[in-house]
């Protein structure tokens, strides 16, 4: 489908829509603790709309706005830490990896390394800033198994972002940008 330059009002509307839906799911992840990880992961997918339309400045502004509003509105802030450390900007950075790294295996490696870095920074921030003892939150399984599970989740995250990007491009875009 041919891309045309979006008007300022349309870019603002898409950014506001993405920010509102992201904040809604981020807040839901704090309130619906049984669905914390699902809602937190879903909060990162709305940035796909902005990235697919190549509105990277708007995407970064959306991330910044949700980060600030999420800090103010989220009661527990556990999901907020995950959002700020990784989920919120993953879709934007992922697109840069897709654009500049053409070898799929190398791109996947960089994606997983980026996820690891974001996770470590998020856990460090939770421990130092919020005073949360992350070790008490870990399940009672060997750390090697936990790391393997987390790495598999990062690969799954990449697959889900690809699916969300394709679904937006093929099914949603034509209805959203009539």
C-alpha cells in the first residue's frame, strides 16, 4: 500500500491514540495482577502503529508521555518499570534493527541482547530506586532454567511484534487511515 505524508493532526491523533491505549493497558497491568505480564506486554504493542507509519519522533514522544503519566498513575509501578526499561521502546528500537541489520540471525541476536540489557536495567532500577528485592519475586527454579525461559520469551516477543506489525500493515491500517 502506498504511503503518503500524514497531516499534523493525523500524526497527533495517532500519537494520542497510541499513548492512551498504552497507558490504559499499563494501568490495567498494575490493577489486574493476575494478568500483569499479559497487559504489560500488550502495552508495548500500540507503538507499532507509529513505527509502521515511520513516525519515530511521535513514537518517542508517546513513550516519554506514557512513562511520565504511568509514573504518576500506576499504583504499584512494577509494570511501569518493565515498560520504561524495555517494553515501551522495544518496538521503536526493533525497527531500527530491522532497517540496518539485514542478516536475520544477527538481527535476532541484537534484539535479544537489547532485551537482556533492558531487563537488567529494569531489575537494577527496581532494586535501587524502588527498594524491591527482586530475588524474592523469582520462582523457586534453578537460575539457568529461568534465564533460558526469559530468553525464549524475548524471542517470542520479537515474533509477536512481527505479527503485530504485519497485522497492522495488512488489516488495520486501511481502516485507521481512511
